[in-house]
């Protein structure tokens, strides 16, 4: 169990991320499967809805013609008596109907079959003067004529549609006597122009309003195609209806085809579009959740890293404090116990104590300043100041330490006309001291450090250069972060608080300046503080 605990402790963030990611991945897979099924169901439902629309149109057309035919063609068989044609005419007069171009009666009660047409103007039954139409009527009524001649009983007469003549569609109703024998046929010739120009627009328009009243913009395009593939009616123009839902009219106009298609997309395209939209939204939601998880884990990772860095900071600061305090205590005990009698030694020990005290003070100042920076309470007091004097004081405070450590600091002095700047002298001295202290710490085996002040392009530049261990390019972007220390190598082995360069960066930024670093591993580093000329007095 111990190895597993160690692994979990070291990789707790990755374990947590995977634990959160796997359920999300499973959820996405289930969501995708559901969307695939929903796409199929949506396509089916969309097509079914369009088919229901077709049925609605068919029902209206069927009701119109069947209802009118049942009402008008129910002529009493007793009217088929010689001389009673006027009764048939008045029957048709009382049962006026729309959608019929002609009403007629075929009489089989006499020795010779007679065909009478209703004349609305004279309210009478007249012989036909249209040979082609009459021929079509005789052909349509031929089965009933044969039944009449043979005396075949017809107990349940029904309406019959005849569409043999494409110009003369007819609805027929056989008339039977009390013995169920066919004695005649009442019929109507359908008005084709009325069907195309009045009935279809009215029925289709009302059915569209009924089925798509909640969203009129989604109304489909409807076409009626005749038997020779000519458009008999079109609700709106559509270049291609090959993918529409199509069915032939039932009962009458059975050779006419009703086609309906969405003006935007087919049911399949609509379902696919919804699938893509829903999948995109699900993917976006998953991405947002995954991004939130990633950000949360990143924040936790940063907090853990910061906590680790703070732990290192406490450890390093403790070491930094312990070293000067130990030196001060040892030299103080020597002097207190009277073991130092030589005045030169006494002076030397005093310098040690003073140097370590300054070092301790500098470390405490860094910690206090960092605390103020973090809380936003750090303020700077700008006043005219000579950077040459500031740098000289910093070099003097480090002189004893550098001498005993064997360091040689080469100071390239500026010209005599070097200007004064309006700066915070103490803050800038602290920045100089931190850069020099870093150069001493990270010089490695080299003991040569160069510093200088100069004017360049109207700007004032302070620089520090060492020949030490150097900094890799990847680490150069991080060295100004708080608590940051190079994680491996010779740089990591040097003790430090990790605050020095962070404070330098803040001080320089407060003076509207810029800090640059140029370094290569094993070849040393050069830090430059560049202050703008606008600060020159």
C-alpha cells in the first residue's frame, strides 16, 4: 500500500484530473449515443408530421367531392319515368354544387338508353351536344349498363370514380329500384379548372395554417403534379422537390401526386442540423466543464507549488538568518570573554559583526518590503538623488564581505556630468544590493564581478555582470516571480529567499523603468536596470 500512497501523493492532481475527466468522457459518450437516436427519431417524426399534413389535405379533398356527390347524385329512381325529367332537373336545382362542370343522368328504363344533361339556365334535362364528353360518359357507365341488361342485383350502391378520360373525371352513382336492379346512373363531370385554381389553394392554405400556426416561417412548400408531370399547383417556388414527402391522391385524382417539402431542409437535413447543433452545444459545455476543471486543477497546482515555495522560503530564510546570527554570536562571545586583546583583531571582528548585521538587516528589509508589496501598502518617496552616491554606499556595505570572500568588484565609473534622478534612494539602493548579492551568490568558482553606471540613448543604465553559473533561457522568464528558485543544478544549491529579484522588478517598475537579463548557463549573467530620462532633474 505504501507505494500506492506515495504515487497518489506525488500525482494527486493528475489522479484528480483523471477522476473528473473519465465521468465527463462517459457522459459525452452517452450524450452522443442519445443524440444519434434523437436524430433518427427527429427525422422520422419530421417525415411523419409532413405525412400527416398530406393526410389532412387528402381528407379535405375527399370530403368535398364525396360529400357533394352523395348529396347531389342521390336522385330517386322513380324520377326515371318518361316525362318526369323535370323532377330530376329540380332535384339538381335544389342541390346546387361547386366543383362540377356538368350533372347528368343515364336512364336504362326505356327501350333505348337515354343520356340527359342538366341545364341550369332552363332548369331542365337536355340531350348532350358534346359528342366527346357523351362518349366518355357512355364508356364510364358501361359496367352499370351491362348490369342493367343482365338484371344483376346491386344491393349496396356506392359512389364510383372514373378517370379513363383525363379531360373528364367523373363521379358516378348507380340508381336501383326496389328489386335492387340498376335502372340508371346519376353522375357529375368534375370541373378540373375549379380543382386547380380554387379548391387546391383553399384546402392547402387552410391546412398549412392549421398544422403550422405556431411557427408560420416553417411552412413547407407544397406542389401538386398531374399525370404528365406538369405542376398543377404550387404554394411557393422551390428548385428541387426530389427529396420531399410524396403521395398520390386517394379515390379521386388518383393520378395526381401531392408533394410537400420543407422550404429550409428535408426532415433528414433538419434532423442532422439539430444533431450537429446539439452535439456542438454538448461539446461546448463539455469543453467549458473541462476548461473549468483544468483551471481549477491549475489553480490548485499553483497553490501547491506556491505552498512548496513558501516552505522552501521559510527553510532558506531560516538558513540565511542563522548564518549571520551565528557569526555575530561567535564574534560577540570572543570579545565578551576577553579572548581578543589585539586591537587589530578587535577591529576585524567588529567589521565582521557590522557586515553580518548589515546582511541581516538587508534580508529583513527584503522580507518587510515584500510583505508591503503583497498587501499593496508599499510606497515610494521620490526625491533628487545621485545614483553614483547610492552605488558607492552599496559597494561600501559589501566591501568587508567581498574582501574576506575573495571577490573582486570592478566598478566602471560614469562621467562626471552624470545627472541626478528623482527616485526613492533607499528602494534603489536595495535593488542594487539585491543584484550585487545575487552576483556574489551565483558566481560559482569565479571571483570577478563588474558593475557600472552609464548613459545610453538618453537613458540611465545600471548593470551588474558576473562570470558564474548563468541561467537557462526557460528560467529567465520566471526568475522575477515571487519565491521562484531554479529547481535543479548549481543555481538551486545556492541558499536564498527567492524574493530579491521580485523586489528588484517591483522597484524598477515603480520608477517606470525596465530590467533586462542576458545570461547563458556556465557563462555568467548580466542584469541591467534602465531608467527613463524623464526622471532626470
